[in-house]
């Protein structure tokens, strides 16, 4: 289960998506997320599907590797679908106690499941095709105007970069601790909810100790290298837009316009 979390992992490949400027990928991901909660109807759904499939093909990241990230949020998707399924008002098809199953609830549950799935796949493309250093540089460059109003953009970008770097490390550390505890007879699967929660204590304590130790080592390493923040720092590889980046902006904006047109003029019911 832990190995299925793809957030923060980078998949090296020689693709057009990998070569794009990180600012383009950040902007495109934001537009795609907004479009997921804008589209209504079958036409917009088909446009979003074709766009997502095309980007996945261009990224050259194996689809099965990308889908692994969905396993980690199956519980969240199930809870969201159940809430939409039974708590959406409308003409009841089936009633039990305070729960009413309606046709509107079925549609909302299906639509929310699709949106969450596309959301995870879309954000996974960005993290799988962009290294943490590139994401940090792109985020810092994109938010640079906020420095004028005294917002510490460099510190925010640095914290996000460190967090993304630590996600795979902590997942691997958790997996090692779980295997070590299971070899000593620990059981993380059987029992009721309370028993499962108690069985996690031997896992969480060494994990927190390891995380704090790594954070302390990182802080000492940064101090030893005289790190003082972003003031006066220069980039070894400054970000510069290429022709493909401008084309990518045009494609993403065209996709968003088509989604809006489908919403207002081709809102065929799903």
C-alpha cells in the first residue's frame, strides 16, 4: 500500500512533458484542476478525458505506474461517493432510515469519483515529470512578484521542495519499520478499529524519531553550508521559456476555452 503512493516521486523519461518549463506545468495543472470543477455534461467530460489521455501518452510515464497512486485514496473516494450517493436531495429510489438513494445522488457520486480520479492523475503527471528542484525553481519564479508585498516566496518554495523530497523517504522508512515490526510478531491487519489504532503506536514512535533526526541532520547540513535564505542568491540554471513552452500555454488555454464552451453551449446530460 505504501509503495503505491506516487506523490513526490520522479519518473525519468525523454518526453516533451519532461522538457517543459516547470512554470508551464504548474500553470497547466492549476488550469486542469479548475476545469475539472467547471465541466458539466458529457461533451466537457469527453474533452477532459481526451486531453488527459493525450498528456499521459506524451509524458511516456507507464499508465500502470500512474494508476498506483489511486490506491492510496480509495477510502477517501469511497467516503465521498457514499456521502454524495445518500445525502443528495431528489426523488428517492430507495429509502432506509435517514438515507435516501436518488438518481441525482448516483450522478453526483459518479461525477465526484471521476473528478477525484482525474485530479490525482493530473497532479501525478506534474510530480512524475518534474524533479523537486525544478518544481522549487518554477514555484519561486512564478511567485516572485509577491516578494514586493513582503511574502517570503523563497522560504515557501524551499519548504515545499523539502516536503516533496521527504515524502518518498518517509514512505520507504515506514515500510522498513512495518516489516521489522511484523518480523517481531506485530499485526497491523486483524482486529477492530481500536485494535488497529493501538497497533500503529509501535510504528509511529520510531517513524517520528527518524523524521526528527533527518530534519535535524538537514538543518545542520544547511547551516554548515552557510545557507541564509534566498537574498542575493543566483541560479545555476536560470529558467528560460522555449518555443515549446509558449505552444504549451496556447494548448492549455485552448483546452480551458473549449471546456467553458462545452459547459455553456454543449451541456449534454451525463
